C-alpha cells in the first residue's frame, strides 16, 4: 500500500474530483476604511455659493407668488372670500331703528324755520301724548277717545293716543272705517342722538301711510308737503287727498295729514289725521289740530 502525504496547512483535501471556487476569507481584524482627504476650503469659489443661494431664494419667491395668484384667482372666480374652508363671518347686525337706518342724521342740518313762541295752547280739552311729547286739541262728539294700539304700516307706527269715530261700520263684513286723529312716538335717531333728518322721516312716514293704510292702487292729490313749525318745534307736514275704490266701501277718497315733529328726543312725534270723503264737513279739523300742537316738555 503506498504511503499518504498530509495536506499543507490552511488547505483542505479535495472532496471530489476537482477543487471548487469559493470566497476567500481574510484572516485577522480588518483595518479602518480609507479616509478622504479634507476639502480644501481655500479652493471653493464663494461667488458660486452666493449664486446658488440667490437661485434658491428666487425660486422660493416665485413659487410663493404663483400660489398667491392662484388663490386670488380662485377667490375671484368662486366669489368665496375664504377658499380654504374658513367660515363666513357676517357683519354685526344693524340694530338701529328702521327710520334711523333710512334717515341718518345729516352732516349739516338744513336751516329750519326760526323758532317762535307758539303761545299758550288753545283753551278747552286737550289730548296729551306724553310718550310722543306733544298735546293737541280734544274734540267733542262724534269724536271719541282712541283706546287701542295700532301698529300701522311697514314702519309699525304705534298709535296709542288720540280720537276717532266710525264712519262706515262693518263695511266689508267684519271691519269698521274710521275718521281719526292719532299720535305716536317713533324711534328716528341712533342711540341718544338728538339730531333728526326731519324731512326724510316725515316723507318716509307719509309714503308708508299712502302705501299701507289705504286701498291700492290709489291716486294722490298733493296739498301740502313742506317744512314747518308746530308748537315752536321743527316739523315736516304732508297733507294730501287720496282717491281709491274698495268693494263695500262708500268712501272713494280721504283727506289725510301726516306731521312729523322734532321734539328734541331720539324719537319723533307723529300726528296723523284722516277725514273720509263721506264726511267732508270735518275737513277743517286738519288745520285745527295742526295749529293746536304744543310740546309737553
């Protein structure tokens, strides 16, 4: 039998007909990786770095500008001032009285007629409206005291004081038609302001009387529409005759007067007189009542 020779150190004997290729493992602990040489800052170009920063800043500003333009365009096209879903915030409610909104105080009040001493009121019974701040003549029969509250028209003038009598009872099956002398106080200034646009307030109330108190359509015959002095106070007086028709109503016209009086308060005094055409013998009441007005303060 022939003798065998041991394999050299670090090698293994072949297990087959030929050696196989494989990974070679280095013996021992590997050394640290090579370190790149430090950058030489002296060789860097500072102008190139500045240009790079300027490009970044310029690009960022351009992006912001484009986004802003897109947002503004979206707001303009959609009509939504908050395109990112913000809630709509309404303006604070305008809590001023209706007439104060319609007739704000003038920047330079117009010249009113020179104040005059109206003298003592006419003798005889008086109707006193403390809330409105005026008093006026109280007439005898057929006139009777007004005992209810009538919030009239879209302005809801609250007539609480005055006189009236029925001229056509149950004219439409359930309502009476009246002649009337009524007064009320209406808020006409903001908060505690004492300056009123008396012309604007007077015209607004007169227009509401025509549109809301009487049958529609109607035709107005103007008689008086002017600045005046009632009881020594500035006033706006409108007198007119309205012509109309209403099923079941015999009256086809009515003489009406609306006086708006500045009584030196945030409220204006309203005096309304109406004489149906069926009782024209009382037309003179309009001038009598207006001439008898006095203030109560």
